[in-house]
C-alpha cells in the first residue's frame, strides 16, 4: 500500500473522530464506519485500523450515556440551553403569580379600607353622654344608613372647601360713637405686600415690599383695611403681625373664607357684609375678584425689587378716590379694568390732567 492511498484514509478517520468529539452523534459515527468499510479493500490494514478506532469510540460514547456520565460538549450545551429556558419559564410563572397575589392583596386592602370608612363616617353622631343623636336616616336599612351618612359627610366636607366659611365674613359695621371708615380696602398678602423667597441657606423667607408702612398710615383714616389672602391662617397670621405692628389692619381673612372656583381661590365681595359700592379689592390676580370684576384692581406681581414704588402710587390713587367722595367706586375702577398696569395708567392720566390744567385758556376775543 502506498502513501498516496494511506493519506486520504487518515483524513477521513480524523474527520470521523472530530465529529464524535464535537458531539455530532451516533449517526455521524456510523456513517464514518461505513465509509471506511467500503474502502477496506483498497486500503488494507490501515482501513481496518481506522474502522476499529471509530467503533471503539462509538462504544465508549454509548457506555457513557448508559452510565449517566456527562455527554460531549455539543450535547451538554444543548441541555444547558434547555435548562436555561426552563428556568426562564419558571421565573416568568413566579413573577405572574406574585403579581396576582399583590393585586389580590391590594384589592382586599382597598375593600377593607372602604368598609372602615363607611363604618367610621356612617355611624350616628353622639352627644356628650355618648348617646346616639337620631337623624333622618334612622328609618333606612342599616347598610343604607351607613352609606347615606358617609355620602353626606364627604359632601359637607367638599362644600366646606369650596364655599366660604360664612355668608357674613366680617362683623357688622361699627356704630357711633365708634368710627367706621367710609370705604373698605381688601388687600392680598402674597406678591402684593410680601414676596416669598427661598435659598439653600435660609429656606423660605418673606420680603417686605417698600411702602407698606406709608400705605397703612395714609389710608387707615379713610379705609377699613382688611387683609384677605389665599394663604392659610397658620402661614399668614404671623406675617401680618410682622408687617403691621401698629394695628392698622382691622380684620384678617384667609383661604378658608374664599370660594374655590375652577382652580382659583376667589374673594366674594358679597360675603364681606359691606356695601359693595364702597369696597376695593387689590390683588395681583384678576381671578381673585372674578365674581365682581369692577370692584378690583390687578397690580403687577411684585418680584422682590427693592426699588419698587407701587405702594406709594397706590396710596395716592386710593386717597384720591376717598377724598373725592366717590359714591360708587366701581364707576372709577371700571375705567382701569382692562389696563395691564392700572397704577401706571393712573399716573399717565394724572400727568395729562396736569398738562391740560397748565395750559392757559385761549383769548376768545381773538
């Protein structure tokens, strides 16, 4: 046998061994054995040797499988992929189960909370001795009683938030011998008299607008000064004390006295228990007096500028109205209702009036 015939058979035998090593399976091994068997006549002893090697390798592989030994690398990787897929499937099933459990627990907690709310707010009110106070729902079925009382409670609570606390927010005007100013001035606190500022070092602070003391001193004899703010009483009360140590502010009204409409806290002048023709509302938001638009003045929102002179000009404007004895302030404020800055408009008209008065009358004889 020549070297030329031995070389191809060695190549084929090597390929068969590689297939077995790479996990090609028994089918590939059998094919390799049959191939070498067909070439046995041509190759002689070398072909028989290669065939014997392949058969021995195949028998070893079958014995390993029967004894439970790990398969070759190719089969091991396929089994690993199968195990990973099984683990992923189990993980997904566990996640879905956990979600179901959480949703069921949330539903049970929500149901329990709803039952607790109905039980607490749907029970009869009691007097000081602990006796139940009868109401209009006593004749209903117990469950219906609880539901109707709960509904009434939340309805009243919502009404308390939306509506003013009282139809008469201010006491009756003072009688003689006490002095009652002829006009009522309603001032907003935030961004009209004070400006909130925040810094990392100090937190929230309120800056006092220049001219507050002058405004109070000039208008206190002519106006009943009321601070009516959309802030809460807990926030606004100490702030008013700090800006009014002399006590010029006669009354204080807070957020609970406003009417909540379309996302805004509206100040209803009709609830002030005063003649609406003598009430002026000063705010930086037109929505604050939207129910009585001609009773209000919308100033520019103060940004904290220390050079601001708006309150000095406002004092001059309001003092002019009071000194003129205007019967209905709405007739004056209506002329400034559409001005972006009513104080600047007032100053401009004052300058025009002064210019007209300074022009000497023409000689009619000419």
